[in-house]
């Protein structure tokens, strides 16, 4: 099954999300739950046979896909990822809040 590799930007996204939730909304962190759910999801996935999510166009990056991950009753979080050439490795590139502005082309 697939292994997950987290990019620093994706982990930074989770840190900023947790900080915003704590400072502005007085809510507990959600980053650890997202980490666990994404790891579990891809841990059950055979990326040689199934490619989850939908492709997104971010300019030069044509191999990026978007997966919507539901957490509780809120809108699903956006997980941007790509499958690396190595067998069964999924690289998580960005995490976005459901109502956060979309990623912009560079």
C-alpha cells in the first residue's frame, strides 16, 4: 500500500490552520487528525491501480491532484498531492481549509 511523504509546506499549512483555530475560534488543533486520516487513507490505497482525487492545473505542475477529506460535519479539507515515480509513494504538497482561498498559479 501507499506510503505518505509530507512536504514542509503541507506541514506548515497544518500549523497555520491550528494556530488560526486556536487564536480566532478558540478550537482545539485539527492538524494531528488530518495527518492521521490522510496517512490511513493512502495506507489503504494501491496507487498502481487506483489514482484517487481529481487532477488540478497549477501551471507547470501537471501531476498534482486534489483529494477532499471530510473531517466531522464540516466541509471537506482540500489535500493537494502527487504520486512520485517511486512505487507507492504519495507526496502531500498542501492542505487547505474548506473556505480558504484556492491555490494560485505562480
